[in-house]
């Protein structure tokens, strides 16, 4: 039995296209693997620790090989609990809308907590940076109001998929599967067609996840 973590990063619930596509993927996955455990995390309903003060000092203590003060140790313990929970899963699904050409701030906050030295990546002068969350697949359902196809002038505005691909890759993900729903704004017939196409593709991809 595998454990799958489904991360939602939109507060729009049933109106969210990225969530609709990811929901379809997870629904098909559950049918294909009914004994697997699926946990849904909506980041807009999570209480994440602020990454400042003692937490930030604790990170730099780790980077510099220093001991934590009691306050730093308590702050780092909260970060460790979140990263340990994340690493306890075998597979990941993310629903990610584009906000101002990038990702929602709640998802950025979550990644800022997760991406930590000794917890999700390591560094050595010889090997450089090395991701520690390895051997696990991720599926990402992206949605954006416009279109940003590769090779087009608009591609330069896409800080959504580019950033997330780099962030996931940095902590060890090499198998990241993607469905893109675009555009979600504009002609209703076109947006409905593209949404349905993305959902159908997600359901098809779930069988081999």
C-alpha cells in the first residue's frame, strides 16, 4: 500500500480549475488503487509556522554547523515535523493555479518551510547540493487564465511551472508529471473545452501513477 499526499493551493474550492483537474486525477487513482491511502491538504486551511525570527536563525545555525538555542530548537522542531510528515508519503499530487504569473503565496510558504538543509537537501563541497526526497513521483495540475506555450513570447512570463519544477527538483524529484489547463479565462466554449481535455488527460495518466 502506498500513501499519497494531495496538496491543494487554491482557496476557490469547486470553482478552481486546477483543483478540478487534480480531483479527477485523484478520483481515477483511487479507482485504480483502492487500497492506497490518500490525504488531502488544502494549504489555505493549514496553519504554517512563520519563517522568521528563531526559525530563520535555526536554519542558519544548521547551515553553519552551530548549536541551536532553546528557542531555535523549538522553532526548528516545528519545521522538522512538517518535513517529516511530507517525507512520510510515497506519491504527491499538487493542484496549482497561476497567481500573478507565479504560484499562490500559501504554496510558496509551504515550500519555504519544506526546503531545508539536512531535512530535504544536503550540501557538501565535493557533491554540491543533493535532494533527499528521492524515488517518488509527483503529478501537478496547473491552471492559468492565459496561455504560455513553449517558444512563444508569453513563455517568459511563466514563473509558475518553471519555479515549481526547480523547487521540486532541488529536493530530489525527478519524476514530475504535468497536465496544463489553459486558458481558463476568455471564450467560455474554449475554456470549457480545454478544462475537459485537461481532466480527461489527468484521468488517463492516473492509471500509471
